[in-house]
C-alpha cells in the first residue's frame, strides 16, 4: 500500500502527490471519485472512468444481431422460472 500526504489549502483544495498520480496514471483535467467510509473515517480515491471508457465497456457486451434487452422484469422472471 502506498502512503502519501497532502495539505488542504484555505480554499479546501489539495494536490495529489506525484507518487499517487503516477500509480493512478492521472493527467491534468482527469476526474477522480471519492468513496468515504464514515465508520473508519477513511477516504478512498480512484480515477473516474471517462465517457469513452464507459462506452467501450457497454459496447463490448453488445453482440451484433442480438436485440437489446427491452423488459428487464420479464427477462429475470423467465430466468428465475428456469432455475
């Protein structure tokens, strides 16, 4: 696990340490996501996926010639009936 520190400015801004930027392959204007665990008082940071990355994931699951799912409830009911 990598540990790095950063200071919060008076305008509540901080800089990601170089070590973290390199590990996450971050560049200027990239987006990050914060996940907060209030029980442990920890914050997890990860690089947010771009629209292009999300689109690639979705289109990778689409098979040519196959119709897209229209009714999710009906789909799961027929699968449940088969099990």
